[in-house]
C-alpha cells in the first residue's frame, strides 16, 4: 500500500522576523536564544521608559511655565 503523495503549500510569505527566528533556532541553543530575546525585550523596555521620561519632562515644564 502506497502513501498518498504530499504537497507542501505556502499560504503566506514568511516574515523577516520569522525567518530570523528560524535561523536563530538552528544556530543557537535554547539558553542563548532565551538570553538574546530577554536582552531585546530589555532594550525595548528601556526605550519605552526613556520616551515616558521625556513626555513627563515636557508636562512638568509646561506646568512650570504656566502663569497662575
């Protein structure tokens, strides 16, 4: 009894991020992958906090320059 032939169809084009994650999974062990992902998450969080600080500074400066 023969198995039915299987065809592989790509319904979507893989994203660049998905391709990078695939290459990363081939090249790096799980620990390195987790460390790199954690580091990138930290970078994004630092950027968000920096943006929040700038916005807060602008609000404080606007309040300080407002006349009563």
